[in-house]
C-alpha cells in the first residue's frame, strides 16, 4: 500500500538550520559566557539595550508553550490512528505476527 506511506518532508532540516542560525546570532549579540541559562534570547536583547524586544520574546515564549501542550495532546490521537490502521508495524511486530500465525497453524494440524 504505497498510498499509505508517511511522506518525507524537510521540516527537521529546516528547524535545525533555524536553530543554528538563532544560536549564531545570539552569540554574535552577547559573549557566550554572558548568556543567561534561564531565558537566553530575551536576556541577550536586554543586554544590548533592546528592552522592548525582550517583552516580545517573552510573549512569544508563552505562546510556544501553549502550542507544545496542544501538540502533546495531538500526539496521542495520531499514535492511536497509526496503531489502528495496522499499516505501520515494526519489523519485530511483523515477525511476532508471523510466528503467532505459524503457531496457530501447527496447533490445527
């Protein structure tokens, strides 16, 4: 069933590139030993005198937390749908299913 395969998308690569870009810009703004561990991006803006940007970053962080919580709830639904479709069995699960079928056939004979 080729139509049911999960498509590949470049989102992981895009996220990695964006993450590295933010890290490079952050270390360009503030020396790496002066970056705050609690809220590094907001603190970096504050250290360079951009207090308004610090507020915007704080608001964006609160929004990201809510998105992450919604994604966690959605993961359960997606996992349930994948398990219910029976199309994505792992190699070990397929082997177990074959062994069970063989065992049932031997018991019938």
